[in-house]
């Protein structure tokens, strides 16, 4: 009681002695509390920051008639004071929708040296203390985390809305969200929400996230566009030197190397609760670089960030992104521990241009953290109780649960009302369906059948001439346990039909067990890859392109029946078993022979029967996976890939092969900060036994005019044939780091890259002895390599999907054909 009277006395004395006294609470226009807002007497340096509950008390010995209240993302509000003593004011800040509308600080006209910049001292403190901020300060912790992801259409005018909603327009227009900047609307088409409990122990270096509830509403989609934008935002730590977004590395404004990429401006300081807080603005030195602009508030005593608000510059070297906005705020526990409170990530995507007039897609991710607990510790075994999601509705909860457990500041009822109405809306489904078809290559014929892929309908080669293929697949939704594919192709030159049928089924969720069966009767280019494992994602090619150089009759007619079993014992660790029986013959025997000596019968044969069993291990740590059906979507994040395969040919039935293959592959994208990404692949293998041409290792040549991963563009098919090999493929993508610094080129938003690939290998005399084909075996016993440089991100507006490479090669003693010494190749890869 005596302490209450003491504090009341202090409050009363301050109230009586102050010439000007103001207290109150700050809200947004929805009635939500705004913490950490700036409250200043007008035309003075006297001010405070509102506390976590939005409350503030501001007093001065001087006379003032107005206060100014501001906060990032809101319009500044000036309040006239009616008296010297003003208590319990309710101040409302209107939402601002664009960072540049509230930035009142321009980039500096004169660039200061790092140590002369007043912000340098503050940033030095942040660098020195960033390892000692937040949850790192406590032994153990637990908290509740709420996350939502909303995807929708934006920049919509009223005429468009009237066409979509028709008779429902009047009832829905009141709850459709409107962008106050341009009076246009945005329509949600998908919403997901998750509630989790997060536990951690810094002494054990353990962390566990347990999902309690999850729900989805709206129109679920797949394909490149939706896959990319739905999963744009991962967990971002602003204290890291680099921030990973969109498979690119952005320099953090809090990076210890930040002065190389940013201009900093120390705007003001505010003393509140005996603590000094600074607001620092940051701007990109080069607008095209992968950096941000915005501001943050930092408390001097602990050099911890209270809040940060940042966006990308409109001239940044990014595709499809019109706006990208990040906001984080932190609460203070025990007067010194800064903990995450709210994260808001917003991205706005357009396909053609970045014009504000164009309609686009948006994704907004909101995260809220609450119910922190630092008292209870848990045993090491507790952190082994991870619950893996294995089916779509595994964490479904009742509406009563959601009402009780949603954070107080969250209300998605209006969004859900719109989604319910839109789910059956024909025009919205047509729009999203078109985007899906353009990105996935499939379009619906019925609720369960799709046609595609449209991108592989036409091709050309020397055997088939013009080739046309039509395909179908079963597809109800992303979580189908059964999937079947079918394809029918026809060559107008050889006048023959080819076909394929593939079926797979998810038998069991834990451990994940899938089975499949496949039959192919088609023409294949067997000289296009070294890794013949079913676990490899290197598909064969050479029959499905329209434009090629040289002769492309080195093709084989393949009839193959195969069965496959995959077991995923742990997430991203898969063991596969495969058995196949193949009949292989030349597709153009008058031009290309695959003849071999059958040592058992001492006769020359032109058709091969290969019965092959394989076991393979595939490990992809940190790969993001989405979906719970027989086919899953793989995240677009960067992750390593390890593949180990052992294959054994079986002399059963009509089989006339007897070999063993041991193959290994390792791919690793290396993030090199602002210098870009190095994509490195190493492959090695050994084939034991006497092996015919069709099942030997052909160094992967590429006679297309387009680029293909892990192939040699200046080799012809079967230039090199090996039974043991080691190859490496290296591509370094600078992501604009070089060209952003060169005048004129920095306006074009081009990006440079370097490539190097090489192979060394050999072939045994015994394999040469049985060869009776039209190919003279030649192996790269000395290193063969190709190197080059390229320009990527070529295109117009937002569509910059093209890449051009200039490629040279080392000397080559080619015994089969003449291959070029230099080439220019074109690639296509849609990327941000």
C-alpha cells in the first residue's frame, strides 16, 4: 500500500509542477492499440514513446499548444491541446499503405564516411550486442505463435468487382478491403491460419514447434505462380548479416557490412522511461541492389531494436515483385529482454509490368507472439516429441477453439465471408485457373481429369520429324493419394505412335510409403545423361525439343515396364527400390547402330533386353515440402541433394546384360551473400562388368540450342562413352552484383553469371571388345571442360525469363563427329 501511495505522489507532483501535461492512449482506425509510437511536443525535441499498451505520459516545464503523434505505416496526427493539463486522450492514427508516404527523411545529399556518420555509433552497439538479444538471454522459453497467410488479387476497380459479384455486389462491397492510396480494392482468394506452441532451451540448444490448430479457406491452387508466392516468406532474423528471400540474399540493414550497401540517417532521439531511443533511416546506395529502405527504432542501453519497417526500392533488380514490405515489432520483458511481438510480411506481384495500374497478386503473412514463459524447464527427451503433419486435416479444430485461442487483435471474419462467396465464383476461378495453366502446363477437363503438359505438345527430331504429344492426368486436388498419367505421341516422319502410362499410389503415411508402376513405348535419347538412377531428377531429353544443331538420329526405341517402391523413413530421407525390364533397339538402324557381341552365344545382336534392379538413397536436408498426397510440392528454397544408387542387371528370362553400377551425386547451392549464389554439382560413378552401349555411361551432350542443366553444350551425342567417370558442373549467379555497378547496364536490370563444367573418365578394353555399334568409343581420359559467361534476366517489364550464354571448350579429339569450338545458347528460367 505504501508503494502505491508513493507512486501516486510522484505522479501527482509531476502533474502539478508541469507547465504542460498530456496523457493518453494511441489507437489505429480499427481500435487496435499502437505501441512504440512517437509523441512529441510540436517544434521541440521533447517527447516520449508509447508503451506496449499504447499509453503515454508527456510533460514539460514549457508551455505548448500541440503534440505530434507518428508511427511508421500511419499518417502523422497533430493534436491541439485545449488546456495545459490534458489527461486520458484517445488518439487515433489512420493507416498508411505505402512506406514512402510516411517517410519524412530524404536520402542524404552528401555521403558521410562511416565513422563520421552519427548512426555509426548506434550500429556498432547493435553489432556488438546482437548475439545477446531476445530469447538468447534466457535459459528456457515457451510461447504461443499465431501465423496467417493470405493470397489474393489486388488493384481491382469497382467495375471489375461488379462483373465478378453481380447480384452480391451490394452486400459484399462493404467488407471488401480497400487500399486507401488509390481507392482500389483487393480480394482474398486463399487464407491459412496456424496456432503453434514453441519451446526452446538455450543450454541444450534445443527447439520444438508443436502445431495445435490449422485451417484453410478459399481456392487452393498449384503451379509455379502460386507455389512461389504462397511460400515467399520464411523466418527472417533482422540481426543476421544476410536475409534470405526469394532464393536470393539481401543485405540486412543491421549487417556489420551495412555501410557498404546503405546510407544511414540518424533522425531523432527520444528519452522515455529514462531510456534513450533512436530512429535511424536507411537507404540503398545503389537502388538496383538486393537491399531495403526504411527505418528502425533502437534502445541505446541494450542496443536492441524496438521495431523495424522496411521495403524494397521500386528500382530493385527483382522480377514480378511490385512491392515487398516487412515490419517487425518487439516487446520488452523484465526491462531488458526484447522479444518478438508482431511480424508482418507483404508482397505484391505483377506479371507484365510494375505499374500501379496493373492488377496483381498479393501475399500477406502475419505472425503474432504471446504468452511468453521463462520459468518452466523441460527434459531433453521432451524436445524429441515432434509431431509431423501427415494429412491435410490433421490439426483441424472447432470454431469454438478458434474463437477462444485467436489473438485479441486478429479478426478474419470479413475475409472468411468473402472467401466463402468466392469459392464457387466462376470469374475468379477462371482467373486463377488461367494463371495455374500458364505456370503448371495443365488445364482441367473435368473435376478429376486434366490435360497437359501443353509445353511439351510439339517437338522435332531426325527420326520422328515433327512430333505431337497429348497427355492426361488424374487430379482432384494437391492431396490425392492416387495419381495416373498418360501420354500419346505421334511422329509425322516415321508415322508411328508412342505412348506412356504411369500410376502411383500412397500406401501409408508414416513412414511414408508409395508404390508405382510405369510402362513406356517411346523413343528416347539415351546419350543425354550419366545418372540413370530413378532417384535422379535429370530426365532424358533429345526427343522433345523443336530446334537442334547437327544430326539427332542417335535415338533408341525403348519398351520398358518398371515398378517402384519409395519409403521415406525420415523427412527428406528416402530409400527407393526399382525393378525394370527394357527392350532397346535403334530408332534409326540404317543411321545409328547399337549392335553388340553376345559373348555367350558369340553372335552379334541389335536388340538389348535389360532386366535391372536398383536401390537408391536420396537425402535432401532442409528441403521444404508441401502437400500430403502421393505427389508433393517441393519448396523453392535452396538445399543440398545427395544421391547414392546401386544397380544390378539380372540375367533372367531373355535378359542379356550382366553388370553392376555404383553412382553418386552431390548438389550444393552455396550462398555467398551479396556476391550471389554458386550452384555446384559433383557426380561420379563406376560400371562393373561387360556392358553394351545402351546401358553404358554416355557423357551428357546437348545438341539443343537451349541450355540444359548438367550437360555439355558443345558435345554431340555419344562423343564420350565411359564406364567410370567424375564430372563437375559449376554456375555462379551474381544476381546483379556486377552489372548494378556499371552505368547504363544498371538501368537494364541484367545479371551476369559464369559457368564451368568438366568431366574425366575412361572405358575398359573389354567393353570396347564387345562393341559392334556405329559409335567409336572415346573417353575423356584427360579433363574435358567447357566454360563461359552469360547474361540473364533478359526480357521486358516484369517478364525477364531469358538467359544467353557464350560457351567455349577445351581441345577435343573427336572420333565420331565434328563438334563446335564455340556456341551461343539460350536458356529460359522464370525466377524472381
